[in-house]
């Protein structure tokens, strides 16, 4: 089997395609959450804490000199990233929790009995007649 054919088989499996779709949707969801944290959640929190803009919080280790940039530890950006993670993790937890509860409800609900086929009905009648000992014509 050629390497390209083998790779095509691997790449077109259902699990791989599903995983790729999940990664793309997850990346888009991550951008939405990052914007939500940065633009919606952090400004009111900063306002409550005395007008602090978290994205600009940093410790300067070395000032900028000429063309060399300043060396800073941007702990405010880190706080934003941690909040992004917490919100994404909580959202995923809620989705998985909802899916598990739906799965549990499906498992608890009894499956309806299928209607017996014509052959099964005929065989049941024959069995019942044999049990009764009815003479055959």
C-alpha cells in the first residue's frame, strides 16, 4: 500500500474528521471566550477594583533603551488567560454534564417492544395448538 493511499485512509476515518471539526470549533469558541473575558468581564472587575485595567498590569524588569524594547512580566495578560481557561472549562463541563444527563435519561427509558412479525404470530399459534393437543386435519 502506498504511503499516500494509507495517509488518505487514515485522514478520512470518521474519528479523525470529527476531531478536526472539534478542534476548529474549539478554536473559534476560544476566541469568543477570550473576547468575552477581555471586553465584557474584565472592565467591570477592573472598575470594581479601583479602575484597574488588567491587560496593562505588568512589572517592568528593564526599561526600554533605544531600539531595544522593555523587559516586562505581563501578569495582567496572565490573569486574563486564566479567566479564559476557567470560563472555557466551565462551559465544557456544563455541556458534558447536560450530555451525560440526556444519556442517562435515554438509558433509563425502556425501549418499546417491537411488534411480532407475521411468522412469529403464526408460530405462536402453532405452538398454542400443539399445547392444546388439537388433532390435525
